[in-house]
C-alpha cells in the first residue's frame, strides 16, 4: 500500500489526507460503530499550549472492548500494557498527517497469542484514512 510504512518496532504508520482531528474523529466513529468503547482522546498539542509550548497537531485515541480484552488480560496479564488499543495521529514537519498503531502481528508475537483479536484494526485504520 503506497501510504503505509512497514512496521518498525511493531508500529504501522499510514498517511491521511485529512487533518489530525478529522482523522481521529473518523476512527472514533468507526470503532464506536463496531461496538467498541472510546476510553480517552488525548490532544498533546492542546496540552503543550496549556503550558506555553508549541507542538504540531498530535492526538491519541484509546479504545477497546472490555468483553474481548478482559479475557485476554486475565490470560496474559502483561497485555494490559498494550490494551486498550491506541492510535496516534500527528502532523509531520512537512504538514502531512500520519496515523500509527501497534501491528496486530507484533502484539500476537509479543504475547505468544495463537490467534489475535486485533486484526480488524488495520481495516478500521484504512477506513479512517480513506
């Protein structure tokens, strides 16, 4: 895919043609439509402005489904470091917007999961940046 960067340290990155806030809005709507919960939305640029610092638009969306995640975390307690799922959108130095998330395959290998419930996130990210 031309707008995708190969996983580096387990992170997949894609380009979005929309501003950061709109990209995160789209992803939030997609995950909510799948029955998932939005746990938090963190606007790092707003936090920086609140202390007199500047930062390009940068937001993190934290989301998941306790019905799926609870059993996984009970079986693999360290998985709670990576759950709920997160996606990061930011504007780079050239004004391009990027959206990054943990590779489902990376999470599967990291925790020795035979199967992963995380594969759908790539499809949702694709929808958000489309």
